[in-house]
C-alpha cells in the first residue's frame, strides 16, 4: 500500500508519501515524487503513529449509566463511593466482559497502549490482565493496594503483577502512603501515578513530594501550580470530557504556554466511551469555547507523541523505515494535518496498512 499525503509524528507535520509492506514502513519520500509503477494500492491520507490512551479506569465499564447528581468525590472516593459500590456488587465475569468491550473499542480506534488505573488490589490487576489477553492493545496496569496504612507484603505482591501503582489524590492519601508507594515503585523500577487537583485545588508541594511519574487531571491547578509541575518535570494526563461532566476543565492554554508535557486520556469508562479521537476533538473545541485556544499540534502530540516518550519508546512516535512505530493511515485531506487529525478522525477513517503490531517497550 502507498499513502500519498502527509505524515504527522515526532518530527512534526510534512507532505510525504509512505509505502507499506505487511504493515511495515519500507519507504518514505517527498509527496508526489514516487515514480514506481506497480500494484501498490494507493490512497490519500495522513500517516500517524498509533495513539496511546494515557488514563483510563476500564473496570468501571461494568456499569455504563448516567452519573447520579452530586460532587465527583461522592462517585469515586474509595472505598464507599458510588463506583466502588458498583464494583463490589459486579461479578468477575461481568468485569472481564466489560473490560474486553472497552479494549475492543480502543482496537477499532487504533490505540496501541492504554495506561489503566486499576483498583481492587492484586486481584483487580490479575482480572485486567485476563481480560486483555489476546487484545492488540498493550495494557500498562497501575494497580492500587487495598490496605491503609499500606501493608508492605500486599504492596510487593501487587507490584509482582502490575506495572506500577496509581493512587487517588494527595488529599485522599496520607503522606506515609504516598512515600511508601513511591519508594516501593522506585525500588522495583515501576511507575507511580497520582490524581491531583481534580475536584479542588491541592498544593503542589503535596502532590509533588514524593515526585510521581505521572499526574492526572490538574483541573483546578493555577498557572503558578502548573509552573511548579513544569519545573519538576512531571508529565500530566488530562481527561477533558470527564472533567466537563462535573463542570471543570484543565487549563490547557497555560499548559501549552508553559511547555508541560501533556498526555491525553479518556478516564472513567463508566461515563464515556474510551475514544481518544472524541477526546481530542472535545479538548480542541472546548478551548475555543472558553476563548483560551490551544494549537491542534499540542493536542495531537498529547495522543501520538508525548505518551511514547513517557513510555520510553520515542522512536515509536516516528514514521520512518526501520522504526518500531505502529502506523495508522487516516483517510483525511493532507492540508494542515494536525487540525485534520484532531478535529475529523473517526474509526471509519482509519485504514490499517497491515497486521496490528505492538509498539513500545514492555
């Protein structure tokens, strides 16, 4: 297959043609210069690395319904929040089926990796692993220990099966819990993620000590808070649709101005389909509505480039011969590629050049 149009990747947007063989990039050249005559199927479009969904709670897909009225803390606060009551009453088979359904949706969207915050201790991570077996979507599972104060034995057992730990907000977890979890993750070479400033503003001094590998939301962070996050070098995963459901939004304009490394996620699978393309469009249009626009390129990078850098596989965000990228072909006009990708992509526009391949480092 030969795609004549544009590339949007780690190196930016540019006119180009890309030739594929068995799903692999075998040639890249300047658009319109390919002179070969052959049997290649030719299409117009934009070639991009496969997106990463950088924050989900896939277990919550077991109950897809309109959220009840009230603050978000009443819904998601462990251990007695609305979603935790639903998780407690659902069977393991129901949860596995729901997670598989969410993963199938992400497969249709071309997602290569999902970063999931999985509750319910070691058993919750093992259930997630079982549900993801056979999926083309690689799952990076950040589990959550059950005991408070943290039990070292339980935490060690959790890290045997998880890629790290994803905790609730700093105000929900004690200093000792955050320190114990961060120390254990560092010792095992695992990742430590933390929700922060989601429903109310929290002081950066709390959620940056100990330093997490990833912060989630920061919907109530001030520009000064964001500057501290930038100076600490901590990436931020935002979920604009989820935040909007509860009347708040992250300050994406300040994040872009400050140069924060932004990742994009779809958050709670109870409330939204895990579509990274819907998330991109909503994020872009929402900033225009608030008259604090961000560039399409900034948001495209949050789905296609920055997550691969965070995963330690920046070459997976580059479309080039020999790169480990998992490319997608989007049947879109090649003018202004970032804007096209951010505002117009649907699963019906995705053309796969060959067998699905998993990118990135395990």
